C-alpha cells in the first residue's frame, strides 16, 4: 500500500513537471519595413507539429519548449525560423518578416503581376472566413417579417464576440490588401535602387512620400517612376538632410 502511494506521488510529480515544462512562445508578427502588424501569419512549431495564426493585432501564442524549431510565414513575405531559447519563453518574442523583393515591371495583357498572385493566394487561404456571412439585425432590409423571409436574427448573436471578430477581420483584411497594393506600386527595394537611399534615409523617404491607394490605382508604370523621381528631388532639397543623403545627392549630380 505504501509502495502504491509512492508510485502515485511520483506520477503526480512527473505530470506536474511536464505541465510546468510545457510553456508558450508568444509575441507579435510585424512588417520589417512599415510600422504595421501581419495578420493571419502562420506560426508552425515544427518540432511538435503544431501551428497557429497571428490574430488581428499580429499577436501569436504557441506551445513550445527550449530547442523547438519555430517557422513564421505569410503570403508575400520571406519565411523565417528560430530555435526557441529560455529567454524567448521568459518574455515576449516579436518577429519582423521581410517582404519578398518586388520590382516594378510592365506585364502583358492577361498576365498576373506579383501583387495579384499573392492576393489570390491570400484570398484562397482565408476564403472560409471571407465568404462567411455576417449575422443581420432584426428588421434589417430583407430580413424583417414583413419582407416575407420569415427568419430573424437576434442582436445578441450579431454582437457576440465571434461575430464582432469576423466583421473586424474582414475590415482589417481589406485594409491590409490596400497596403499590400501600395507596397507593390511603391516597392522598397526598387526605390532604393533608383534613388540610392538606404537605411534610415530610405525608411524616412518611404514613409514621407508613400502615395495613397487611389493614386496607385490610377498611375501607370511610367507615371509612378515620375512621381518617385519628383519626390526624391523634393526630399533631397529639404533642410536637415543627413550625411548619407548628401553623398547620394553629390553622386546624383555627377551622373
């Protein structure tokens, strides 16, 4: 009886240690260049074969142990991986994903540009959420007893956490698609190649002169190049430019 009691105690201790050891890696997935989060990124614990997605705030949480290999990926970004350490588990671990290099280019009629290819992939990845209908309010158009539908939905359902999260996800998804399209028409690496700007100077330029969505939609390849060149000249003529920018300016004049 005593031996049996000891055995049970050992089992409970072992279970407790295992429970203590099984912890989580958590943090935020962000864009490497722009100050925005990446929603719906896939976080895969290859060691434990478990995966989760980042939420609408870019936050993620996944079970992990020291030594586990974690992969981070999202459509339009270069995948990245880490090996979990004690320090990562002790706090939060934010990771920056690098956008795939996009080069401005003309495409033949009928061909898909890089943005369209990525956009289609994202649409397919989140199709089940994007095509899911939002709950309508009682008395809404086409949903009231007088409309002959015969079915009404409770406002309680409409304002449930799941419903609110679904509507918020759809809105955030559309906003993110707009930002991705601007990224395609105003690509970081291509502008660096054109202007010669790098580092903080390039980041400052990209944020200060980032065009809006309507302008990007209306502008042709040639018109966007003109906009970039005009913006660069304006940027270089502003007071307080850095030493790096001065060198670039002198190099530009020699050409």
